């Protein structure tokens, strides 16, 4: 790990762009996923909406992969030395959970689709034939993982936002400016 003093005090433009782009896309994908529950089963509309959700989900998944690779090859700015140890640890763990959920969301959806005869029809145009067997048990496992991960992700995003609000209102340390878009100098 580089010395704190040599690290920049804020996230750079690539990290900020990926953070906010993915946060916005995930919010949309979340709402889309929950909306799917209202689309009547065994109708052509359901197939169209599900395939659209799968297609946007795969694209978001690729963007998330890019972010994770970028993150593994770049060191984030250190928190100030005045940040209590437990808060530094809590931030590290919760960010880790957020990354794990971000990865698991599209991965579990993609895996589930490949253990169902439906597979994925990219943007309702290009059919990607499933590479797995049509197996209800395996499908249910990945489908349940998809649903459970959605809940864990939602809970940690709420916690994440509460932490930012706490920094803003109680600590008043402008933590948000570390991740806020700004013209580079
Ligand atoms: C990028 C991230 C993704 C997010 C945030 C997301 C989110 C969601 C949410 C919140 C639901 C509703 C869960 C529920 O009813 O409790 C859902 C359902 C679903 N998702 Fe995703 N999804 C993502 C990617 C994908 C991908 C890549 C696929 C497949 C290739 C997929 C396939 C499905 C299917 C088939 C359902 C309906 C499940 C059912 O009703 O049984 N999702 N998704
Ligand atoms: C789907 C929604 C979101 C996800 C998945 C997410 C995920 C993450 C992750 C993984 C990090 C750690 C970055 C790293 O060190 O690699 C991070 C940092 C950060 N996020 Fe989010 N975020 C989301 C929404 C938000 C929102 C709505 C806010 C503002 C209220 C926010 C504010 C921040 C800030 C200020 C940091 C930097 C924390 C620090 O300086 O250590 N995020 N976010």
C-alpha cells in the first residue's frame, strides 16, 4: 500500500464516472426487476419484458466487471488518519459487500437463465441458446440467489447512503466531495 501522503484525497474521474453511472443504472434495473413481478405470467409481454431486463442486466454486468478490474488495478484514496479504525474497517467491509452484490446480481441472473429452456434473447432480437440443461432445481437456486442478493444489495445501499448522510450532517467532513464529479485540475 502506498503511503497515505502520496495518495490523492479524492476518487479520480474514472472512479467517479463508474460509481455514478453504475449507481444510476442499478437503480433503474432494480425498479425494472420489481416491476417484472406485476407483469402477468404466460403472456407475450412478460417474455418481452424479461428479455429486456436480461439484456440490460448483462450490459450492466459487463460494466460492473470493468469497474471491478479497474478497482483491482488502482488504489483508492485513503481515508483521513483521523477516521476511527472501526469506521475505516466498516467502510472496507461494506464496500466489499457492495462489490460482491454488484457482481452476484447479473451473474446469478445470467446463470439462472442458462438453466432454463428460455435462455436469453438479447433485446428480443438475438437468441443466445442456453448452454446449461433445463433444470428446475438449479434454476430455482440461482433465481433465489438473484432475489436474495437484490435484498442484500438494497440494504447495503441504504446503509451506504446513511453513512454519507452521517458524514454530511454529524461529522461535517464533506466526505461526499471525495466522490462528487468535478472538473479535473
Ligand atoms: C445488473 C443487475 C441486475 C439487477 C439489479 C437485477 C434486479 C432484479 C430484481 C430486483 C428482480 C426482482 C426480484 C424479486 O422479484 O424479488 C429481478 C428479477 C429477475 N431478473 Fe434481474 N437483475 C439484474 C440482472 C439480471 C440478469 C443479467 C438477468 C438474466 C440474464 C436477470 C434475470 C431476471 C429474471 C428472469 C427475473 C424474474 C425472476 C422471477 O420473477 O422469478 N436479471 N432482477
Ligand atoms: C447502487 C448504488 C450505489 C452503489 C452500488 C455504491 C457503491 C460504492 C462503492 C463500492 C464504493 C467504494 C468505492 C471504492 O473504494 O472502490 C462507494 C463509494 C462512495 N459512494 Fe457509493 N454507491 C452507491 C450509491 C451512492 C449514493 C446514492 C451516494 C451518495 C449519497 C454514494 C456516495 C459514495 C461516496 C461519498 C463514496 C466514497 C466514500 C469514501 O470516500 O470512502 N454512493 N460507493
